[in-house]
C-alpha cells in the first residue's frame, strides 16, 4: 500500500479533539494550545484541525504551526441552510473561514449542516435528530453547491462531513446528499467513526463513493458503548464521555480494507486521525502515538 498511499500523495493529520472538545468545552483537562500542537508533532503527524484554543490571528497561528512542522488539515464551518433566514449568514461565515484558511496555506474546507441538530443537546441523539423535508433538502443541496463554487473559485476543495445527530447522519442520508449535489463542487468527507456509530458500514461507504471522497477522518468506535447509547437513549455528549470513539489501532474498525479502497481509487489528500475522547480518561499523546504506530504498520511508513 505504501506505493499508492505514499507520503507524496497523502498527509497524516490529527484533530485537536484528542486534547479537548470543541463542542463541549467542559470536556477538558486544561491542556494548552502549545502543548497540544507540540504533542501532535511529537507523535509524528504533519498537520492538524483548528480548534477553539488556537490563536485567532493567522500570522501567530501559522508561526506556531511552522515552528513544529505542522500545517492545517482543515477548518470547520457549520452550515444552517435548513432553518429559516440563515442562508446568507451561512455563506458569509463560510467566506470568512475560507479567507482564514487561505492565509494559513490550507486548501481544504469542511462543512456539516447543523440546522436542528440534536448532537449538542442533552437528549437522545438518535431519536431527536432532524429528518429533513424535501424543501429542506433542496435548500441544503443548493446551498452546498454554492459553497462548492465559492471554494472552487478560490482554488480550494469543499468536503461534506456526515455527523451524528444531524439530518445527514446515516447511509441513506449520505446517498441522497451525494445524488443531489454536483460531484465537481461537493466532495464527501468519509468519517469512519460517525458512520459506524450511525449503524452503517464505513467500508461499504468508502467503496460506494471512493472517487468522490475529498477528505478522511479516521476514528474507531467501541460497539459496547454504541449499544448502550441506543438502548438507554443517551446524548452525544454522554456517548463521548463514555468513550464511544477511539483512534485507529483501538476499537472495532479494521482500517486496512478501507485504506485499500482509497489506495485503489488513487486517493490524494489528508488522512486525519480523530477521536472525540475525554482526555480525563484517555491520555491524548498516548492515543495519538498509538494511532500513528498503527498507521505506520498499515501504510508502511
């Protein structure tokens, strides 16, 4: 696999959600931005996502990342196309993110529709996630196509992140979104952990959209926690605190066949390790190193 997913074709990144949680700031042990990015570099990664503890000034942030040999794998922008009077605000926020990421030398933009999402609420994440009407689907897909055009005109790539608790959560949702958006404008962010948590097969999703995957989040799941979340009607935050997610090399997902699918499709771009774990229970550097060692074994580098 090393000749097809080689360092000249893919970069290995890591999300700051190993060190703290951006959705739930109380999930934190006080690790600073400087310590987190230093540990990312120490673990052997080339890039990282942007989190709420990062410097807001682009020059300051770029200097800190350059010092450690890191680059930005992606920013995050939430979209709200499916709820009232939010289209222009969503586009404006996206354009602000695009400008910031360009200043940092990044080329990837990641979005997810959070209109009426249940993932931030203290409620059953499955039972309360939104189910979009046809009109909401039309608003979402037309909005995503517009964001894709904006990204493309700036020489950047837009990828859509399916996510627990949202209206694009499971395989059927993803299929509809992919069928209703322009493949030249809107790519798929394959998140192995979120699709497994939702109850679908990450390998089958990778096979179905191998040629359209623009970005990859590699995280595993603990099936016993998934079962408990379903049976007890737990929230997304409760699931995270119980350890529903973990890194490659841990948990239930075998990443080798998934990476083989990407290699066969000549994937080029970021492979980003992610695990929204509670750092009180999972030492971030330990899990970052575990994931990097696993990927070294699978990728051959």
